[in-house]
């Protein structure tokens, strides 16, 4: 069974998507893992980092996006094999990496509320909140569980908002990864996220053994020399607040080749592997596997080291 890893931070624009697609590509290319990237953000940045807008438009027209799986889950029509039908191979001349395309219009809040409200009315012993929570518990689990055997890692690129899909993803994930800029607002986004995760565990009565574990914080878009001192102070604060081992030693530098890579619908580690950004992502991938090994029970660690 593969691991579900949510990439998340309540703050927008901190490098969640960039880290997700580059980490996924590194694990596929350099560690021969089978990896799936799931785009949970209506901005569809992960999707458009791995395929052209023209290809996306065709897929969307053929109802090949996450939206249709969520729609089926809402109406109770989701079949076990449905997610496999929607997954696409990455077209960029490299195996091992697949994408479950997102959509600019993932679900309709009103429809979800209406369906769940009717369900609550039909079950007098259950109130609306409990029906909603159990839907949230099962939504992403039911969509992704049939795919877990096919992949070593399934990365969930979350939106910067704490919506139904983000919560459902955190409930079903084994791990979560927090990218952050070394600046106060991203740091606050991290603290807010930690608070929400704690609340989620309580409201959804998640078994502590099964709750998503923080795999680590990755500092992104770090700048050198001029602003270095200030960023270092912020990083120090984060290391004090979190366990030092939860912060990745590698931080990803600001590097124009990283954002330019999106023009070629490729993660920079594939389009421009010798840049400083690509080297940093490779080091992050290595650390990611090491951290995972230290967090997982022995049997699973052996499985991981064999795969490396
Ligand atoms: N190391 C980097 N160097 C230069 N540019 C970067 C780097 N990392 C990310 N970027 C750019 O910064 C912008 C934000 O990154 P990204 O989309 O990954 O953030 P995000 O957290 O996923 O945003 P959102 O919250 O909107 O989903 C993008 O334009 C991306 O290309
Ligand atoms: Mg994003």
C-alpha cells in the first residue's frame, strides 16, 4: 500500500504546488517510485505544471477530472474503479508519474449541503453535523483508496483554504508536508494549520495512531546574502516552535528556472536538472525518504529502503 501525503499550508503562494510536482518527479526519476499527483485546488496549478492547457481542456471535456469523482461521491454513485479511469500518465517522456487532474470547479457547496441535509432528515437518529463529518471522512478516502496499491506515493496538492476537500484529504492522509516561506505570514499559516489538524482529530474522532503525521516543514523560495539574516531569524523561530527534526535541512532557493519550467509543462527537475533549484529538490526528496523511514514502523521502513 502506498502512502498518501498531503502538501498543505493555510497560506497561499508558499510553494506547495511547486514542491509537490518536483518532489513527485524526483521520487519517480531518481528513486524509481511510482507516484501519483492529485490536484485538489481549483487553481489547477499542479495539473498545468504537468500538462498543457490544450490537453487539460480535452480531458475536462471528456469528464476526466477530479470534479466528476467528487460529484459521484456526493450522489453515492462512486464505483471502485472510477478513479483509475480518470488518472492520466504524465506525458513528459518519463514513466512512474501520473496525475489525477483537478478542475476549476471542483464541487458545488450548495449541492453537498442539500444532499447531506436530506440524508440527515431521513435518519432521525443522526444530526446534520454527524452526516457531514462522516461524508468528509469518506470522500477522499473512497476516491483514493482504490489507487493505493498502484503507487508508492500519492501526493495531494491542497488549496490554500481549509475547505471540504482539504479537510477530507487531511483525514485520509498518512502524512502531511508543510512548505513555507521564511516569513511571518507563512509561519502563521503553519500554526493555523496545526491548530486545524488538532481540531479535525477531535471532531472526527480520529484514532491518534491513524492521524496524519507531520513529515516536515520545507522552507521554500529562500533568498541569500542581503535578506539572509532576517530569514534565518524566522527559521530559528520555526525550529524552536516545532521539533527541530521536523524541519528539513534543505531549503529551496529562489530560482527563476523553477517558475520558468511551468512554461514547458514540466517540473524544473525534469526540464532543467542542473539548476540550483533542481539540486535542492533532489536533496529534499532524499531527506523526505529518510524522514519517512524514521516515522514508519520497521516493516514499512524495510520496504522503503528496498525501493530506494
Ligand atoms: N524556488 C522557487 N523559485 C522561484 N519561484 C518559485 C519557487 N517556488 C515557487 N515559485 C513560484 O512561486 C509561485 C507560487 O508557487 P506555488 O504555486 O508552488 O505556491 P502554492 O503555495 O502552491 O500557491 P497556492 O496557495 O496559490 O496554491 C509560482 O509562480 C511558482 O512558480
Ligand atoms: Mg498551489
